[in-house]
C-alpha cells in the first residue's frame, strides 16, 4: 500500500514537470493566449469531473478522479509558466 502512494506521488511530480517543460518551450506570443484558454477549459472540466465523483461515486470511480487530478496538475504548471512569461513580455514591452 505504501508503494502505491509513492508511485502516485512520482506520477504527479512527472506530470507537473512535463507541464513546466511545455510551458517553457511555448515561446511564440501568439500561442500564449490559446494555451491559457485551453488550460482554463481543461481545468474547468477536470474540476467538474471531481465534483461529479462526489455527487455520483458509483458512476465515477477513483480512476476518473486520478485522471482529473493529473490534468489539473499539468494544466496548473503549464498555465503558471506561460502566464508568467506573458506578464514578463507585457512588462518589457514585447
């Protein structure tokens, strides 16, 4: 049981690192708004899925919750980096 918890933590660390990497590699200013809109939509869907699990736990299992939490972790890391880069670009006048 302890091994599974370590695997889950490692999974979330990998997902967050991938989100950070994709955020760093997103360099075009034209892409930033699209990335932020898509990330916001993904986060809203993931939050909705986690709420559906609380309403109807029999229909939605723990796998769906884990997948939604992975999407939230990825989307948050991606939006954090892309948003920070966009704020920097606005601040420097580019």
